[in-house]
């Protein structure tokens, strides 16, 4: 039923063998995304999401154009719509790798016994702790450790297998492998150069 002046026929009926046939009839003629989408079967959700994003970008729809219907669309399609530089959907990411540095810390306790003080012992070792950190604490005797830092950037697909971090290329071949307790790896999506609509499933 058309409650606007968009020219949508009222009570038009038809029977179709596939969902995409009637959907594309509507999608090609009417700005259905400006109406109130209240219910959509989950079997067709991914298809409608994909077609909606394509339509919005092809027609150059801006955020202000969807200010009245965006919330309904997000609720019905179980997705969050964003406008900006969309992540490229090729599975590749910008990846930064930084090795963690092993640091040994010693914890001392001051002697309180009179005998220890008499023979000149001021502190006793309570414990020795090893840890992996991103930054080496600055001690002059550790300058050679500072120079062993190994950082680099690459593009690929990040996977975690057990306690091993894998970086694969676009063909799924392993290019780098690191123990997860000795390296810090951060990723950011590769973004398209032009702005447009994209969604995140919720």
C-alpha cells in the first residue's frame, strides 16, 4: 500500500517462484529504503543487505536522506549501517608486528636481622620475575637489548592457531609465523579510497 506520492500501486498482487524476482521489481522502481521495513525473513536478510548497500551507493544516498528510515532498516536487517571509507572485503588487513622484549625483574627485601647488618648484608632477594613487554626499560647495561628490536609492517590475513600467530597472503599461503607470547600484533582494515555505505552485522 502506498501512503506517499511515490506512485506505488495499491494492492497489487502477484506470485513468483523466487524471492529476488519481486524484490528487484520493487528495488528497480521505488526507493523502498525510505519506507518502513518492519519484517524480513532471516533467509533473505543477507541478500537484501547486499542489494541495499549496492543501491544506496549507486544512487549516491547520503546519511541525511536516511535519517527517518535508518533505524527501522537496522532493526529489521539486524545490522548497523555506516557511511564513510568502507573496509575492503577481501580479507586482507594492514598488519603491524612488534617483538616483545624479555625483561627480568628482581625484588629485594631489606634485612632487619642484627647479624646481617653486622656483616654488611643490607638486602636479600625475595624473587626473580620474567615478563615480556613492548618497551625495554631504560638501563645503560641493556642498550644491546634495545638494539635487537624487530618491528615491521605487512599486508595479509591474520590467523591464530593455538599459541602461534600466522600471517597469510591473499592465496592463503603462510608468510610469517610467531609465538603469541613473544610478539605483539595489531591490525587495521584496508579502507576504500572513496566514501560509501557499508554495514556491520549485530
